C-alpha cells in the first residue's frame, strides 16, 4: 500500500503542497479570509457579476419557481424549462444552431472528446492546454499528440502524420499565461484535414470580442460544422456550469453519447435562471468590458515603468514570473501581509522554473486599488529578491 503520509511530506518539502482557504464573504474585489479583509486579485469573476444584485434576484426567483434541486439527470426528469431557455439563449448569443449544458467545463471537455474519439483516433493538443483537455484525450482511448505552444507549423506536421479521425483541441485564452490561441489558422488546418476543432473559451467568453461573445466567436464567427465551442459560466458570467455549442448533429450526438452529460444530475434550475440574468448583463456589458480593458492597459503600463517581470498578456490574466516554487510562495505571502490576495501557481500546473503569481483583473477593480497592488508588488519583489529556493 502506498505511504500517503510520506508522499504528502515530500510535496511539502518541494514547496508544492496546496492548501484551501475559506472565504467568509461574497466573491468580490474585497474578500474576507480568516477574519481579515483582503484586496483580491485571484478571482475569475472578470466582470464582477458573481455578487450582482440582478443575478442574485434571478437566483431567488428561480428557486421560488423551480425549487432548489433538479432532482434527476437531464435525460430523466432533471431538464427544466430554465435549462432549456438558457441553452437557447446561449446558442443564439454565440451564433450556433444548438447549445448543451454541462455541470462543469471539465465534464464538458471529457464528454465531447470521449463522444467523438476513441481507440485508433488522434487528439492533437497545444502543450499548454488546460488539464481537462489533456485528461479528456487520455481517458478517451485515442492517441494524444501535443504540439509546441501556439505553433501552427508543428500542428500541421502532427495532422499530416495522423491516421484515423483527428480532433484538435486548444484553449482560446490560456489560463496560466493569459495569451490567446491563433484559432483562425488552426481552423484552416482543421478544415483542410477534415478534423474536429474544440476550442475551450472559458477565459474569453463574456469578456472578449464584440458583445463579449468570446475569443473563438470573435475570430471565427459561426465557424463550420467541425467547430465545437466550449465555455464556462462560472467566470465572466459569475454563476456556475458550462456549455458546448455547435451543429444540430453534434449536440444530438453528445446527448446520446457524452457520459458526463448522461450519467449525472442536472445543475439546479435556479442556477440556470440566474445565468440567464447574467447573460443579459453580458449582452449589455460593453461598459464593463471597456473598464476591464482600461484596467489591464493601466496595470501593464505601470508594471513596465516599475520593471516588474510581467509576462506578455492583454487579457484579464496577468502572470508575473517568479521562477521557482519557493519564491512564488514567498511573494504570495509577502503580498498577503500587505493585505493583497494573489495565488502562487507552481508545478505541475506550470512547468518547472515557471512558477508565477497569477493576477486576475476585474472590471470591478478601481484605479486606486490597482495602485495599491502595484506598490505591494514592488515592495514584495524587493523583499523576496534573495529568497532561497
């Protein structure tokens, strides 16, 4: 039997041990943890909708209309009017024929890849894809091939050598680096080789593109029948869950074959009702997106003046390179002492030597709060300059 205690001790010694922290307040730019208030820069609530009064009111209304739980899987009696209405809203919003709700983005990616590929097929992925896409390929039984980050020439070589059905999978916005995939070039290659293209736009949906329709729709429009869009609802929309959008045949296939859709209880219908309200706010959210864009631009310009080691990103995800895990932890703790909450990201989430602070900006952050962050970062980097790792 494996010695779990020894393995946990080893993780602690390698500075890779992870701990939960208990939030005692609603999600927001100011949060309370362990009885202390912090200025937070580690939430994916990019538009500040997680605690929005209209979304809360819709959630309450949904609970009154539909109860608290769905009571069953979608294919039994768990698929409510609220779920159906949200799927129709989402499909119309992204310009695709159909949309299908999943409980999480992880389950959506696993469901799509396992339904469309299997033994003898190939799943070709960017090396920096989210863990859910990588796990989906491994669990599908297909052969997983990985290409260098955003290298479409390397992808073309993988496609040329592949046999059987090919599915290309890529993040739209990469969750740890904050950069975007060249989805237009990838789609050209996918169509040339008659391959599926799955784009995980979890961090672009609601934030990027015209009307907040996301990076994928912004770059590809309606796409083609081979295009599969997955996006989550717990980031820019501030609620929970995920959806897949695509052709009529694709969605019907997922209903029949996606095990992570078939064999799980549907999310509460009140949650779907609240998400419809959040989607309406996203539709009208140009001012929020403009505020977020200004915050990103201001933060990057000031960070450059201060010579902070900011990685290239023009999205709400702003990574600051630390190098080794120990230094990332020390920086995170130094910021915490200054009342600023930022998560240290360490291997295996990122490569060895690529530990970082993953800063996420929101439309709800005010300029003076960004100034406070910049000052705290400057002081913390100076304090941790000689931390041994």
